[in-house]
């Protein structure tokens, strides 16, 4: 074989000379080592065995959800205020403080249900996850393009995902399974009205909004907390596709959204989003007809305006899809000083799930990989060893002291710069109860009424076409829910399925369903 000479890799491995991972030159990459030209092969053939066995391990488990995605890099630039007020009044998080301050970001957009090579035209929520590499360590804001979610308690997440994923026998996504689950889950109506509208198929990743969905907290220098919701608005505008648009795109491209993002960045047409927050005082808000910790609800913008706090620009593509897009790991537990969790029951469940799955999917040292490292902060831990340890972050002078406290050397606890007690005092009995004020229909109805007529038509068409494939009992229960959401929606979907309101009048509320006065009036109308 040709050896181009040079310095690296020992005797034969020059600058362009192929070597194996041990640095041994590869003189023949075409033929295994055999006894005579026709074999048999020898087992001591290290070069061949290394090549094949590494290839055998090229795949890692794909993400259990959000398997298909696209990653890009850029920066977040702070406005230094929230609306017209100084932002320090609400949060001490450093990345937001000075106007013009830039923080490096990595952003991964994704679809949820399909596998790693599935179509990007699916009717499916889109993931919108941002890693901010701040000087105080990383902050991950792991959101979606739709403002609400299907369920409000993390214990239901595996069920909703099983219903949405392919059938375990036929391996086909099946509306009968999806709507079977949803028909028994009234809290999903708000999400369904969004997902089956044109917003359920964004035109691409550059033309969609992002939402934190769950409720978080901000903490100021004095330890005062507020509840916040995050929104990303694309400067490019919002564009969506109908089923027909999506079918036409899918006929020639399964990865149009990844391609669109990559090519826009390559040609210097950098996509940009503005970050806005809604703020609420940190209490239960009994005056509202919903719970601020319920992720199936939006906060009305006339009462809680969305206030701009900064903008984000994406200006660089990945240099290796696997190392960066496949191995990046986001999680809702990854917060910096000045940001905090709320007691949103989805958020706390998510916070366990992400790092748990990443230790399995990528490995216990996934945070040592370049794309996951807190590259703009100092990292000094006493974590040691485990598979694929890449470096050891020794603390003091002595590499012997990998524990704390020590009289001799090693790391010391950081000083608290700020009070460690914050937020309201909470007390209660241990219990398993749904939150009060579930109010599952009203916001779904408001959303329907806010849609333009063509969006309502599209929504009704999409519901009818999916429900046509479902068991009659599921169709009837869904029409019952839609009549509770808004008369017009229930009547129109019912008409498409040949179901009159009186056909569903015999249906009782679901076990444990928490109906409001307005819901009961709607129910009475059915009879
Ligand atoms: C990815 C769990 C709800 C947004 C994931 C992954 C898991 C997961 C296990 C795969 C992570 C990985 O392999 O790296 C959960 C659980 C939830 C939940 C248990 C509810 C209890 C949500 C909600 C949103 C969301 C409400 C939107 C606000 C995302 C996004 C990703 C993701 C964007 C992809 C992150 C990436 O691009 O790598 N989720 N999730 N998830 N989840 Fe969730």
C-alpha cells in the first residue's frame, strides 16, 4: 500500500497514512490475513478484528423520544431587562443581566415519535432544546413548538408515548390506539386541538415557535421567587403545512427540515428567535380557573404579558452529526444560579428522566464529551472513573485528595453568594391526588375559537380522517369531549363521523372527572 510518509503514527503511518487506533500503520486495508490466498483466516488478525468489532458497535440506542433531530450552534444575546424593567428585579442569572451580553448556545430541534431516520413531515410536536454554555455552568431549556402538553403528571408519560408510538405487534402508528388513550384523558384536549391544527406540522424548524411548556422559577438576589414561562418567537415568521403540503414534501424528502436548517446556515441566512417570558407571583393563584403549575394550560397574555428578554441567532452547523447531534444530552435539571424548578409535576418527573436515560444511552461519563461539557465554566468535581473516563478534573495541588472535606488539600465547598432559602413555605400531607382546577375543556375551546376559518376546517378534517380509523366507542367518546370543548367543533367532527349529539348523550363523565359548572351545563345540553 502507498505510504505518503510524515511524522505521525510510527514507522509507516505518515500524515495521510492509514493507521489503526493503536497507531499501527495499515499496509493492506483490502485483504484479511489468511493462510494462502484462499484462506482460512487467522484469529490473531488484530487489524481486521478491531475494524469489524468497532463497526459492530457504531450505533448507540437512539433517544426513546425525539430520536430524529438537527443541531446547530450560535449565541444568545441579553437585553438586560424584562420588558421595560431591570431584569435583576426578578432573576440574578448572570446570562440575562447586561444588555448585549452573549452566551454560546447549542440548539437541537426534533420530532418526537418517529425513529432516527423517520419523516420530518409527521404530525407530531417538535422539540426545541437549547443548551446555554454560561459562565456559571450549563443551562438547558428543553421545550417544544406547542405551548402545552398531553398530560400533567410525569407518571403518565410512558403511557402517552406508548399510545403514540407504533403498535407493538404491527409496528404501525395507529389512530385507534392514540385516540383510545386520549379519549380516556380529558386533559389532552387542549394539546390535541393544537396538534391536529396546521401547527401540528411546522413547515420546517426555522419557522416555528418554541415554548418551555413547564413552569419554572426565577430567583433574585434577595431570594424572592416568581413563576415564569418561556416563549421563543421566530424572526422568520411561523409557517405550517397541511396534510397535503406535507405529503407532497414527503414524497421526495424525509429530512427536509434538517436540510433547510443546514443550508440556511451554510449560506449565511442565520435564523433568529426572540426569547420572551411570562411572569406570575409565586403562589397558587386561587383567582385563576387553572393551576399555574399545570402544563396543559397557557397563561392568558392579556393578564400575563410575554416580555422580551433577549434574542438567539444560529450561525454554525455541526462538524460531525454523530459526535454532536446524537451525543448531546439536554435535561430539565440543568439550571444555573438565579433559575429554579417549580413544583409542576411533569417538570420534576422529567428532571429525573433525562439524565437517567442519558447514562444508559450515551454512558455514565456523557458529561465529559465536548458537546456536553460546561465549556465556559470551571469544572472541579470529585467524580471519578466509570466507563470512558476521558479526563480527571483534579482540584487542589494534590491528585491524591479526591474527597471532601480534607485538612490537607483538595476541593472546598463554594461560598454561598446569596441566600439559600427562597420561595414560599410549602406544607401538606403525603398523597396521590390530581391537582384541583383541572378545567380540561375551556382553553381548548378558546384556542379553537381563535383559529382562522381555514385552520378550523383543517382541524376538523384531520380529526375526522384520524377518527374514521377508530372503534365506534372511541369515536363517540371523542365527539363527547369535543362537544364539551366547543359546540361547533363537536358538531362538525360528529357530522364527519355520522354521530349526532344525542348519540353520545348517554355517556357518563369519566371516572374521577372533575367537571366545572360550565362543563355540567354543556353536558345537560347534550341530553
Ligand atoms: C427528550 C422524557 C416531557 C421535550 C426526552 C428524552 C426523554 C424524555 C427520556 C430522551 C432524552 C435523551 O435520550 O437524551 C420525558 C418525560 C417527560 C417529558 C419523562 C414527562 C414527564 C417533555 C415535555 C417536553 C419535552 C413536556 C416539552 C416541553 C423534550 C425534548 C427532547 C426530549 C425537546 C429532545 C432533547 C434533544 O433534542 O436531545 N424526553 N420528556 N419532553 N424531551 Fe422529553
